[in-house]
């Protein structure tokens, strides 16, 4: 008979794959879209592509389904063969992108909107996608004045009821807000492949940043299911608990 801890591990591993796929997707899309945006800003598209394709690359409605979506699929294929979540590497890429902005602006007096777009795009992915992993590692904010002194059974009760009453209800609320109507904060930008106010001068990824909220809600909800299983296992005092260092605040 499978234990609740094993079920929790299966759910958590499934969520880890989803997060890995999203991270690789934003990595590929960020690099490729930034490159296209730079060619677009510098008016170099006709020098590298046929006239029809160069014209199509000016439209977000073309880039979304024909470039972004295949790159996202490639990201999930890569995630299947990878075992690392990539948080460290994405954080390093953000630092390098910021460094590039500083050097190009203050040394070469060169700056484009797409450079800031790329940093914001990766920052949003890093914080929203990594939230579920933070929950897994008990890195979320918790006031441990009372909790730290409770028994294992009581801790399980607090975590189980807290997950149901606060965690899962919050993620469901976010999910509904994101998809409630055609004009919701996710549906509307995605259906129109919405871009930022900089237009063709920036990256065509604003609609994806709206989707990030939905991905956050989904990955957190899945992780809350795993967390709930672990909490119930604690209540039943099952063995084999995954030990993590508690962070007190």
C-alpha cells in the first residue's frame, strides 16, 4: 500500500517537471524574442529574412503562435531530459542582462526598450515559478513563535487545515480571476497577443507575463496538494518524512 508521503512525492515531482518546462520555455523565448526585437528596432529584418517573413515578424499575432509556442514545446522537451529546476541559472542570466544594460548605457550610450523587457520577463518568471519550490523547501514566511513548539501531530493539523483554508482557496481565487471572462487579466492579453506600450521597439512577451499569474496559481495549487498529503501523513505520524531546515521569521 502506497503511503501518503509517496503520493506527495509523486505530485511534487510532477509539479517540478511543469516548473522546469516553464523555465526552459522562458529561457528560449526570451533569448529568441530579444534577438528578433533587436533586429526589428535596428531595421535589419529585411537583411536576414525574406520580405514576407520580415513583415510577419513585425506582428505579435505571427510571432506568438509560430515562434513562441514551438519554443515553449521545446522547453518542455528539454525539461524531460533535465533534472535541475534552473533557478540559479535564470538568476545568473538576469544579472548578466542587467550588467549588459549598464555597460551598453553608460559605456556605449546605447539603450533599447527590449533590454528592460527581457529583465522584467525573466524576473517575473523567476519569482512566480519558484514560489512552489519555495513552499516545498519550507522557505515561505511563517511566524514560528507557536508552531515551532508544537508536536508533530499538531504541526500536521496546522499545515493541513491551513493549506485547505488559506492556500488552496487563494490559488483557486487567482485562477478564477485570471479566467473568469473574455476580458479577464489573462484571457484578453492572450487572445490579442498583447504587447507593451513600446510597440515594435520592445519584446512581444507581455501576454505571456499575464499567463505567468495563471502558471503561478496552477503550480502552487499542485504543490499545496502535495503539502496537504505531507501534513496528513504528519497527523498520522507516518515515517519517512522529508526533512528540510525550517526558516523562522
